[in-house]
């Protein structure tokens, strides 16, 4: 005798089918979750980029910057951007130069996504304005510049990308009136 297998179909008794409206709501929820997940991944990636840029800096780089008595404008701008995002006063080169120490390096190293999230909007806006202003904004590359300036600028650019992801800032360049 041949055995015949019966395949039973699942019963839909007592189970209501989703209405088109419910399905639409579910899709929107899934899209929001997916969008949130993508945003979190983007923030995590940007945070990692900031960490990598920070890890390229060392005390020798900071001391090299401190040795400038009359630095190029781009050096002053990069150090001003760092001071701005770390909440330090930007009072001119002589005062900022004194801040170029191991404490500053530690602050740079510890700046992460959590620190970026805690930055007040006014500070974020001010930092992005500094980074997007000439001469730094006009630099396609920092090749040929002091390596310490290039490394610190790379950190600033990474921080800018992280802040824009967290605070949803556009990346458009600032227009300047001369």
C-alpha cells in the first residue's frame, strides 16, 4: 500500500487580514525604523572617522603648531575651529597658542558622537561656519601645508560630517559678501 501524505494548509480562521490602510501604516513604520537605522549607522561611521582622524594626531603635532609665532591664516582658522567645537575661547593666536597642549589633545581624542550630540546648536552653527569659511573652505587639498595643520583640519572635517549627521545640517558652502 502506498502511503499518501496529506499536506495541510494553515487555517486563517479567526485571523483578520490586514486592511490596505493598516498595511500602509506598517510600511511607514518599517521605513521609519529603516531610516533611523541608516541614520544610526551613518552616525556610527562618522564617529569612527573622527576617532581615526584624532588617532593620527600626537603631541609632536600639537607642539609643532604651538611653535608658530606668526602662522598662516589657515593654521589660525583650523585651531580656531578646534577651539570652537571644544568650547574654548577664540581670542587670537597668542591666546589660542597657549591652549595647544596635552589637555587639548586629550579633548580632541575624547570627542565622539556622544560629545557631538551634546553640543549646543549655537556651537555647532559657529563651528560649521568657521570650517566652511575661506581659506579652509577653498582648500581642495591640504597637501603641501604643515602636516600638523593638515591632520587637525582632517579631524575638523570629520567632526563637521559627524555634527551634520547628528544635527542634520546641510553641507552647502557659506556664501560670503566681500
